[in-house]
C-alpha cells in the first residue's frame, strides 16, 4: 500500500490548477486499486456558475476526478511518470450513475479498481463516495499514448 501527498501526486499526473482534482492518495496497490481524496471547497472555480444559488460539483468533474485517480494508478503500475511524450487519455465512460449532489465542504473519496489491462488499454470500476455514501459510479477506460 502506497500513500501520496500532493508533491508526489504532481509527479504522477500532468494536470495542474485549476484542473488537478486529486489532493491525496490514501492507498494504492499496484495493478489493483487506488483510494484517493478530493477536498471540495467553495473556492473551486466552477462553483460561481454551477449553480450560483446552490453550489453543486459538476458530474463530469466527479468522473474526471475518478479518471485522474485511475491515471495515477496506471502510471505507478507501469513504473512511469507523465511527460510531454507520455500521457494517459480517458477514452470511455460506461455505466455512469450519479446518486446525490456533491457540495462545498464534502470530502470526495475516489475508488478505482483495475478490471482489465491489455496493450495499453486499461479498464476500471470506479466509485466516488462522501462519508461512505455512494455519490457516483462508472466504468472507465483509459489508454496510454506516446505523443510527438
């Protein structure tokens, strides 16, 4: 089991503010699973417009946070780090369901488990929870690519 603070996360994800959506990795089992955290703050850049009278984290950003956690697991499992020539793309989202809104002050627990890995294509079962309550779930497909 491996945990990571933000400094270590920045070594394993190419994302930066305002699009970095993982604050801490609590546990990581290579080629198996990851549990990470996203602390949801009223200072997030999307809240003024989504929605002004009832701040709700957009569902697509919950899925993106799950995908970023899966990407960390992918890079660590492959013993690589992102570079200008090496990225992991989100290529598919299946069975996405949203159970309740995520609002400022929530701590989003991001769970991703490897379902399959073949030739750079990775499939994950992913869940987002707040206080042990399921808020979103999906299957993610990611692909590692070398770019010029």
